[in-house]
């Protein structure tokens, strides 16, 4: 608990950056549990995911976002992902601009240009310092990128190993509004439903089990979600765009689909703290990535956090 004389701070922090810089890993690290799905492939995050970090000196509503593409392409899904990421800035009091240590490219420059237009306070979060083979290159890199914008702070971190993660959260609080009391219920983790998170966990293990082509053409919806004290029954559909993709997802004799279901079930059980019966179906929906109605069904329309 904060000292009675200590000022509380609370607000929203948008985590933005190009794909695969570790935004979701950073969110999960600070929450102390898995909420955002992760995989070593682009476009794994498709939604704005909100997670609440409760600290002695205040609260941070972290907004994880899809990776921003400089040229999103013509597909409606890719354009929606960019809108989702940039739209989170409208909710934010502060931005964490996450970049990979010792790398700066056109994608990063494009995002920085968008941040300049918004005029929000920005902390530069230099992630993946654990992957630097030559640590002496870090300081020159920080000096080089530090002059590109009037960052309120620059902090190197390792989201994967946790280096400086807690320090990052504590530093962010100083740049958030002062409040008289905590605006959110400390026990609430996210504004997303258990149905939504379960669908994401299924999609995570789908992506991890497949090659480069199918994951971008796959989506997951929950058909039924029945919670009981000792068992939760979930029925879900994996959507793909072509019959060939359906065959890949199912695998020979249904083995790949069975493996995906088993791994997803264990992840959901860990989240819910109860046994789970998970039933998966695979269906074809041609061109779903360009179907605005289906994209809305996938909850790309953002919810709003319910305050206490």
C-alpha cells in the first residue's frame, strides 16, 4: 500500500511498435501472468488488449496493440490492425514506444512520425537487450535514437527476462495524472471476457503449430462457453479461407488439430483454474480477411474498460 502522504497516480499507457518487438511479452511480464498471446511470427496480436498493473503508488492500464505496419497493404484485416494500434493513442495518457535494441528502420520511423502528430508524452522502451551479443553497442544506440524525439524517458529492458521491467512501470507512474483514489478494481485483470481470452489462446497454439501461410488466414470464434464449478465446456471454430488450409490445420488423421486443442486446453485451464473440455471445429470462409461484418464478429470493435 502507498504511504498516506504519497500521491497516487493512475492512467492509460499505450504500448506501440512495429511487429515482433515484444510488446505482448512486456505486458505479460508486468501483469505476472499470461494475457496477451505471443509467438515468433508477425501479426499475432490483432486486438487492443488492456491489462491492469496495480502498484503501491498507483495503477497503470496497459494497452497492448497490434504491430504497426508502414504499408499495411490492401486487405481489410491489415488496415484494421493499424487502425486499432493507432486508435489506442486516443485512450492514452502516455505512450511506450517499444523498439528492438540496436535496430531502427523505416517502420520505427513511420511510428515515430505518427507519435509526433499526436503530441503525447512518449517513453522510448528499448527491448531485447538480452539478445545483444556486444553490450558495448547499447550506449551508442541509445545516444543515436535519443535525439530523434523529445522522449520523457529512455529505458533499456528485457521483457523476456524481466530486466528493468518493474523499473519501467514505476517510471511510467510519474508521468500519469495524480488521482485521489484508485480508479479500478485491483482484482480485475482486463476488460476482455474469458470467451475472448480463450479464443486467443486457441489462436496462439494454432499459430505456433503451423507454417508461415495459414496463421494469417486463420481466425477463431467461440460457439459456446459453459462455466461450471468443476468443468468449463468450450466449443470453438477455427476459420480458414481455403480447403487446403483446412486440411493443414486438421493434419493427417486429425493429429495436428488434436495437438492444438490439447495445448490450448491446458493454457485455458491455467487461466480459469478449473478443468476444461474443449471441442474444436475447422470451417472454410473464403475472403474473411476482407469481410467487414466478420471482422466485427472477431471483436475488432474495441470495448471500453469498466471503472469501479
